[in-house]
C-alpha cells in the first residue's frame, strides 16, 4: 500500500474550508474594519478556485496511487464506493426532507437518522460476511440504473421539456429530477435541474474516474516510455482538446454545465502525480528546490496570489477568460502539491498540520452538505452577538454534520479498504492490458458524437468561411464600432437558422449591474443579389455570454438552394466591457436547413453523409483524431 500524503490531505482541508466560507455569505467588514484582514479573508474564502484544488488533487492521487491498473472494473467499483454512497444520502435528504416546511431541528435529526440507519444495516451485513456480495450487487445495480437514465435523458426526456419546463405529472417529474441527480446524468439533458448548486463538480469527477483506466493510464505509459518531450506534447494536446470540447459541449444537452475546460485541473494533477510516483530526475530536482526555504515560500505565495486573483481578477470576466485563468491556476496548484510532498519543506509543514488534515478527512461530506448547514446557522440570527459568532457557528455546524456523515457512511469505505489490501494491491500489479485499436476506434466515434453539435438528425448543416486569417493569427474580431458582413451560398432549400460562434467580453451578471444602456446585437440576413434585408433580429449583448455557438432563427426560406446571401452583425451602444467578439475561424458560421421526416426516411444516406462531413470538417475533431492516431501508434510501438 502507498503511504498517505498528509500534506495533500491538509491542502484538501484548506480547499474545503475555503468553499465553506465562500458560500456562507459572511463578510468580515460587518464585524471588524481592518482592510488587511478583510483582504486576507476574501483571499481565503474563494470557492471556485478551491474546487480547482480538489480537481488537481484528484488527478495527483490517481496518478500516484494507481500508475497501473489490471482490473478497470475493480478500480471503478472502488471509486464509486468512495463517492456515491454519501452523495446519494445527501441527494435524497435535500430532495425528500430539506426545506419541506418542518423545523430545522427536525431536518438535522432526520439527516442523522438517514445516516445511522444504513450504517447499522451495513454493520450487520459485515458481521455476517456478506459485504463483498452486497457491495457488488449495489455497484452493478447503480451502474444499470445510471445507464438507463443516461439513455432516458438523451433520447426520451427532451420530448417532455419545452423552454426549460418539464411537462410531466408532478410525481413523475419529481422522480425524474431525483434519479437524474442520483445517477449524475443531469448534464445530458437541458431542463432537468441539479438539486444543489455544488453538485456540478461531481459529474466531471466521476467521468474522470471512468476514463482514467482506459485513456489516462495508456497516456501515462506512453509518456514514461517516450520521455519528457512526448509527455509535454501529450499534455498540451489534451488541454487543447478539452478547450475545444468546452465549446462543442455548448450545443449538447446541458453539458456546458460541466465546463470541461476546467478538467485542466485533472491534467495538471496527473502530471504532478506521475512525477511524484516515478521518483525520477524531475522529482529529485523538485525535492532539492522544495527544501530551499526561498522556493517553498515562492510556491506558497504563488498559490496565495492565484487565490486572490480568483476574486480580484477572474471574477466578472468571460467564460473564455475564466477557463484560461483556471488553466494557469491548475499548474500553480500542481507545483504546490509537488513541493508539499517533499518531507520537511515549508509547504509540507504548513499543510501537514493536524487541523488541516482533520478537515481534509471531512472535506467530501463537508462539500456536499455545507449549503444546508450554512442555512441552519442562518436561522440562529436571534442569538446575541450573532454577527460575531456566525463564522464560528458555520464552522462548528459544518464540522459536526460532516463528521457524523464521515463516521456513518464514509468510514464504511475505509473499513472495506483496510480489509482488502490484497485486492487493492492487485489493481496495480501489471500494466493495463487493452486492445488499443478498439479503444482508439471507440474514442473516434465518441468524439464524433461530441462534435456533432447536438443538432436534430432531420437538419442539414453547412459550414461557411468567415475570412482567411492573416498568417493564422486572426482568431476573433470585435464588433465594437464596426459591422461584420459575411457572404454565404446556401447549398440546400429551407434555410431556417444561422449559428455563429460569438463571445461576450465580460460576465453578463457583472456587466448587467454596471451598464445603464446595454449594447444590442443586430443580426441581418440580406439578399446579396437584390441588396435588401430579408430578416432582422436584435438581442441584448448579455445573451451571448455562455453561448459560444449562438443561434439566430430566421423565417424559413423554402427556395434557398444555390442562392447568395450576406450575414451582417452590428453592435449598437457597445462599450469596452459590453461588446461582442466574433470567432474568425473558417468554421465559425453554420447554416441549418430543415426538412421533413419523410425526406429523412427516403434519403437517409444524404443526411448521414451531411452529418459526417460536418463532423469531419471541424478542426477540433481533426485534431482529436490526429492525437488519437499518434497515441495509438506510440502505444503499439512500446514493444
């Protein structure tokens, strides 16, 4: 068994506390007016970047603990056993009990009861030595239900959702929302809400575990086999693919809610964990640097600056800027995690403190339940000196509840882990044996689905060139004080919509509060031959934020085939922080053509070829196929 890294537990504990207080709504200014203390508290209580810490640590620990896996199913079973039980309990609690017009004392009592009952049942199961059998049954049952709801939410649920509203009887609607949350399939359908705002990070965590044995480990193996340069190129390639997918996911269900670009944290963590696990020349160099107090101090200060920047620089910026910020943040955190792993280094001494390690052990339960504990503490406002006691009550309440959940539910996993050391070790005895060609083909098909854009199969799609970038450097263009007009030729009849890749300058929520006369985006479709406006629409510039592939619906033109049109975009009242950028790549504009189901059934090959060409002309898809092909070649050449 690998030794436990207390410093990383402490770093996780700091992240959990940071998320807790960032969601508490507590302002230090309300208690004490000392600017320096206020600055320090705001830098400490940063939720978004602290979630990035958790992503980096997940990647680090997976690469450190499981450099090789011979039984992928056993690995996934272990990760599910760690993550899912307490998650299901909290989901059921929030859905069925929390805020159901009962006293808060009753809510807490029922939560504790909800934790104790399954703990006692499992204790009896362990006594009769049936834990392994029941664990296997529960695992496969959960997976079957998860796959069922994945299929349901992709193909069936959208038929009952219109304009974000689920049109089902209340009972079935409740079951759908509950089970979609339990199975972590809400990202695959737009309109089914998450029961708690903090659950968004659970889906990418689980998906990372599912992909780890079949994608990440082979890539780690390639990096170790072919050296540092190849490892670096693989990491850069994966990061580019993640950023491409972040845009592609905007058109598929509500996958944008995952914000896949933030998976850069897993990439940085895996790189750092692989360096630590290999204990090679890079680690030896980092060990020497880590023991230098100056380098240790710099790594801590860099981390503090990146935490500070999350509210001082990143907050209020566009999604594009945010993802780039978290990319930089991920590698700062990864370096800190490496330096913290050096025994006796300054970061190691700080993050190995017993208090932070204690909160690190409770971090998962605390993360899941802290919104509710903060709400309960808020109901105690009648207490004297409440404003001063509030942060203490928040900390004590979250600690107590998460400790109960840890003892009752999470400890079951750790007991099982300690009793099955031999099984755990078998996960890492030999390299993962896979048929690389099959995985490569599966990946190509999966990427094809992801780059399909989520369009209905009855649509015909066509890409249009915006402009030829000068030496490839013109990536986007601002609409501030200038119009953009792009000529297009329609290849089909029934032109009904135009999708354009756009980016809003800032966060819409921040800008909306600052701008009295918001900028307005005008979209016009002109008949290039007759020089007249066929269709015009206007939108608030705010609407662009969060929708890189922005749709402009038009009145369907039944005889559009082979006709020339011009697309015109104009921004009125635009300002520096309230403007639109247009993606100037050669596949930014997509025209959509509707057709009947009868035509689809009569000529399915035309629709199939149209969609295939659409997917394969996406630069992100071409790059992904290139990376998969090169990786397959390098993996096979290992012999």
